[in-house]
C-alpha cells in the first residue's frame, strides 16, 4: 500500500513539474535582440544606435511579443532639451507599444504584426503613428501625427490596398 501511495505521489509531482515547465516555455526575461540606427539600419550596440528592440515574451507557436525603445543617449536627450521636455527620470522611452509578430526576423525594424495595431511614438512621448493589420497586411485606418498629436494624415486600407479618400 505504501508503495502505491509513494508511486502515485511521484507521478503527480512529475506531472506538476512538467505542467510548470510548459508554462515556463513562453516566458522569457526581457532581452534586447537588436539595435537600429536612424533609418532603421541594423547596427551593433557600440555604433551609437537610436533604437533597441526587446522580446517581452516568446510564445509556443514561435511568435514573439516585442517592443522598441529609444536609447537615452545624447541625441535623444538633446532633442528633449530643445523641446523643453524632461524625461530624465523615465527609465525607458518607448518607440512602439508592444506588438506580436510571427516567426520573422527580429533584426528588421519595420516588421509588422500579423494581426492588430502597431503604434509608434516620438521621443517626447507623443503618438506619431498607428497602423492596423490583418493577415500581415494594412487593413483599416492608418493615421500619422505631427508633433503634439496634430493629425498629419489618415489613409484607409483593405487587405493591403489603399481605398477611399486620403485625408491630410
């Protein structure tokens, strides 16, 4: 009887451990996977990049939740000083909101989500653009803004093709 209880306990413990292992598969510590210069060129960390990309989460299907950030270097800090913005206490200055991408190269700045929106921000924290995607193609309204959220333009897309009027 003791042997049966012991073996049953071992079985349950091994199942619990494997369930935890599966849950841990899609978690990562946030890791920087790429650095980009102005214009989106991939560079090394010591080549004065403007933006860096973090993986926030890996999913079992091979997709990733990623987010891009400005590097708080002299260029960004000078820009903020000229604009009389104080973000010195901010730990990270986001370039995009988090978005999920399929199994694609994370070494390209302009990758797009398969589904949902990609939202971009300027270094002062103002929204600069939002594009909606469906099946990896622009779908819905694409909006861009000048500084301080003054609307620059609005375009409509259906399955990657521009449709309708162009509002400036």
